């Protein structure tokens, strides 16, 4: 394990050296480097435990992104983010499945299986988007739309995949009424868990007498929210997002004025005055560093499962799915920006900000090994992830570089 940890740290360090000197996105560097290192060292432990690694790293990766979101900006753009993260996802899945089923591209594949294929590809990678946007000066509303969409469309995609697509593919009879009831129940109980662990995390934070305990409280809160929701077959990501947002709300509401110890919290007694905003600012870098490390581990793990021979055997399917999802994404975003009277350039940027990440693989890996198309779906999803990382990232960076007036 020490050898694996050393290799991971070395890959991250070398990738950062190259990024700083070439201004090429970190993701574009670490993925091919990690793939090459797989030929020199035995990194099979990453491949064998790929799903577990993703589950461990996901809550860690989400924390800095959610804490970095502006509550005021979220409220101001809540309807737009709802459209992009919910309506646009559903509309894109319907269009992709409907068109593919109509032209019969996959030769009589049931439409319920097509939902399994296209749904994971509607979840975009918030870390990749944020890494690219940080290199450019862009309108704050554009950034919040991209970051909010990337964060919340993960929830929509996972709810559709696990609670609609999988039951349908197994022959379950889902009526519109049962669908609404299931969605409502999933969102409600996942949110309740999020509020519960957000509150407990805040209490743990205020009980802490030194900084390391405060720091760990936030991560423990997110990990428990994810773990319990996953065990109860609810939306783990939604629970994590709600827990962190609620923690942040309590922190902003009470942190400016007072910090309570546990007994004082119960009896509503003010024990110590403190500017807690200074505490959170002090942790900002640490949260970002851990989030960056988690994201790097995910991409190194993705490199360990790449099988070029398998990807090549499904090259036509990969290319078709990549092209059709890109076109549909642009159509939906073009409609959105036109209706909102936003610049067309925003549709271009948001389309290219649709990089895919490890979450799409989590969904496909969770399918039963008895599922007939699992190997093909794995190859297609992995191929589209790689294409989106390289094609979207290079295209987006070039577009933003030459369109400085944005």
C-alpha cells in the first residue's frame, strides 16, 4: 500500500509541475500519465477496488465544491439551476433514448436498457469544470450556472438510474403515480437525512475545542450522510449536498455571533463569542487540497481500468453516443439561453463544460454482473468519459482563450 500511495503522490506532483509550466489542465495530464504508469507498476489494487475507491473519495471531493458555492448566488439562480439540473437532464434522456430507439442503432435493444446507458452520461464533473473556469475571468452568473448544474444534475441522474432505470430494466411495472411517489419519497427521506447529519455535524463542530476536531467534524458529517443514505437505498449524493448546505446555513446564521458548546447548545446559553467565518476561511485551503487529492485519485483509478482493446472494439458505439449526447446537450442549452435571452456564447461554454467523471462509472459498475450488456455499457461510458475529458477540455480552454470578451 505504501508503494501505491507513493506512486499516487508522485503522479500528482509531476502533473502539477507540468500544469503550472504549460497551463494545460491537470486532468489532461494525470490521466495519460497514470495509464502509462500502470505498465510499469502493479496498480491492480486500484482496478480491483475501483467502486470502493470512488465511494470513499466522492464525499471528500464534494465538500469544497459545495462549501465554495455562494448561497446568495444559488438563491438568485435557483430556477435556472433547477432547469439545468433537473428539467434539462430529463429532457436530454428522453431525446437520446427516443432518437436511438427510433433509428434502432443498437439493434432491438429495449428502451429501458437505453435509459441505463444514457442516464449516467447526464451527470457532469464539477471538479473538472471548476478547474478550467478558475483559469479565466468569467461572469459570476455563468460560473454559478455551470457549477450548480454539475453539482445537482448528479442527483437527478442517480435518482433516475437507480430508482427508475434499473427497476424498468428488471421488468418492474412503474406507473406515473408510482414514479411520482417513488421520486418524492427518495428526495424527501434523502433530504431529511441530509438535514439530520448537517445539524449533527454543526453540533460536533461547535463542541470541538481545537481545529483538527472541527475539521474532521465536517468530513465525518459528509461520510455518514453518504453511508447511511446508501445503506437505506436513498440518494447518497443528495444527502451529502443537503447536509453540507444545511451545515453552511447554520454556520453562517450563528457563526458570526457565537459558538456554543454542547450543553450550552441544549439550554440556548451563549458560551463564547467568536468570528467563526475566520475559522472557515482558515480551513478553505485544506478542504480544497483534500478535494483535489480525492479527484486525482479518482482519475488515477479510472486510468487503471482503461482497456484500449475493449474500447477499440466498441469505437463506433462510443463515437455515436458521444456525438448524440453532445448535440442534444447543445440543443437543450441553446433553447435555455435563447429563452433567457443570454448570450449564445454561454450555450457554447455550458455545452463544453459537460465533462463526465467517475460518477457515471459508479452507476454502470453497480449493474449486476448478469446484465447482458454490462461490458459494452462499461466500454461506452468509459470511452465517452475519456473523449469528453480531452475533447471538451481542449475545446473549452481554446474557446475561452480566444473569446476573452466573455
